[in-house]
C-alpha cells in the first residue's frame, strides 16, 4: 500500500489518500477528517489510483461517492 500526501492550491487542502486494493476503496484524510469511498468497480478504481494531486482535490469537490468514517 502507499499513500499520497496532497496539498492543494494555496495550501488550503491537505489530503492523504490510501488505497485498499482488496476492497477497491480509498481512505481519504482531508484536513483531519477521515472519509472512505464506496466500493468502486475495477476500472474506476484503477483510474482513480492514478490520480494526481489536483485530480483528488477536484474529485472530492465534484463527487459524492464517499462518506465520513
């Protein structure tokens, strides 16, 4: 497993993303709050696994496929 530490524009968003390959979910820690994605299909999981810093920030802003843990 790996994690990505991401700092958004202006340092406002601090995100750490950790994939769970067996469950096909991501755990996202954004500004001290822990979120988890819903279970993703294989293609979507692989696509999100390649996300850049800005991709994750934009994904969190534009999707509701995650919940607070």
